[in-house]
């Protein structure tokens, strides 16, 4: 049985972040809505930018958000599976990494499926791939940091 303190410490952040991702899949996270905020901000910061450049930057920011939000989801899920302790000396566990990558891929696919039913959004396989890349990058970073830490 999962203790409430363990649930709150490890699994609640996963659920909350998944909720943040889900809410970003609504109309408020659409390109039209985010462009209303990002466009004026970019033009204010960099008045010399052409409209095409602003559009390209907004596109890049939105795709970077995909990678970042799923990297964070992967880190939180991995942490919940592993439940690390202070000065944890357990070796890297590839099964935790596979489970984490599988979970994030599944959640990314269901998130894009959800967007099929939001009129201002569209589902894209490319976005699922970006999400998976973000999760994989986060796991590789964790693995690499663990290897470096062993040499200290």
C-alpha cells in the first residue's frame, strides 16, 4: 500500500505536471492564443525582427516547449518509479528508463489524441516524436550525470 507521504512526494508531482500538459492542450495553448502573447513580446524585445522571423521564433518556442514539458514529465516519472534516497548508491536501472520512456510516449500520444477534439488544435505525429525526444534526452542526461557522479 502506498503511504500518503510517499504518494505526495513522488506521484503527486507527476499527476500535477500531467495536468499542466493536458491543460496546455486546450484552446488556451493553441498557436493562435500563444502568438497573441509571444508575438508582441518578441516585437517589443527585438523591434527589428521581420514578421516572418517572429513567426519562426514563435514556432520554435512552441516546439521547444514540447521537448521541455515532456523532459520534465520523464524526470518526475523516473523519480517516482525510483524513489531515490539521499546518497543513493543503487545502480542505474534500465527498466525504470524503459518504463519512463514508454509512459511518456503513451501520454504524448493520448495528449495529441485529445487535441483532435479541440477545434483550435490539431494532432500531429511530429509533436509526439518531439515529446519522446524530450523524455529520452532527460533520461540520457540523468544517466550521464550518474556516470559522472560515480567518478567523483
